[in-house]
């Protein structure tokens, strides 16, 4: 009888110990989904949620841009045609197929955009930027931005990017990189040609005007057009 009571007391003590341990054990964290959306969160640190970016800073909007354009830029960073150490480090060991998957994901994102920040530019500077973007300067063989990037500046399929939703600092930096040869594209490099024809004041004006434009809710690249571009452009396809 005493043995039975001792056995029951031992079982009760063991049960209490197991129950206490189970209650004290930390809950398991839910499994992280292995999806491209989850992996792309690493990009949000610079490019913002869903690739939206912000109206301030150096990092561009990547959401909603043509898939072929995004893919080409990822290749350029990986292969050394574009220079930015953080981007090169991120994509250095990624395959073509993985880069294409990333490009397809961000191309399909269409988040709402906040209103642009105040331009901080004089009216005359904005007017000059608008004139160059919409009409160009034939005397200096500078085509209008809309001639290549679409009448709504939202880009053109398959590979010409939109110019809306880009920070002024980013636009200035890209013009400068093309002008100096730090940024390269497939030959013939039309943006390098255009940038070298622009003065520093031209660049500041165009960047200020483009950055001041709101991003429409229905923004999407225009369909591919049979109209010949004003300059031969190796990266437009």
C-alpha cells in the first residue's frame, strides 16, 4: 500500500514537473514564408515598402517599373556597369533567373504614393525644367524626356523606365553618373549622350521639375510603340 502511494506521489510530481517545463518553454516563432515577397523585404530598407521609395533621399522608386528595365539594372549592378557598393553586394552572387524573379515582383507592385515634397526651386527653374522635359532643345540636339519615356513620363514597354516618383537627389546623381561615365548602359548609350549635352543648370532644372510631379494612382508604362526614338538606344529593348 505504501509502495502504491509512493508511486502515485512520484507520478504526480513528474507530471507537475513536465507541465511546468512545458509552460515555461518559449513559444516557437512562426515559420518565415519562403516567398519572393518575403525575400524582397531586404530591398525595403532603401527602396521603401513595396519598392515605393520616398520623395526625399537618394534611392529610387522601383515599384511598377517595366520588368525588363529592372532586370537590366540588376544585371548592370551585378556585372559592374552600374556602381553602387550596397547594390553590387546584394546581387553579386544571384543568378539571372533569380534577378528576373525579383524584377517581375517589383514590376507588379502598384502601391499608393504620397504627395511630392515641395520642390524648393524657383519658378523660373521649374519652368526651364518643364520646357526641356516636354519639348527638349533642338538646337543642342537634346530630345524631350517625353519622346522616350512616354507622354505621361510613366515609361514605355518593354524596358524604358518611368520618371515619376523619383527623388530629386537621385535624378541629379544619375545625370551626373552618365555625364562622367560612371553609369553605363547597353550601346549605344543614349542617356550618356543626352546627359553630356545638358549643362549643370539644365540638370538641376529637369530634376527639380520631375521630382515635383505627383504619381497618379493608375500609373503604368505605356505599350510598346512603333515610333522611332529620337536617339538610338541600346537599353530600350
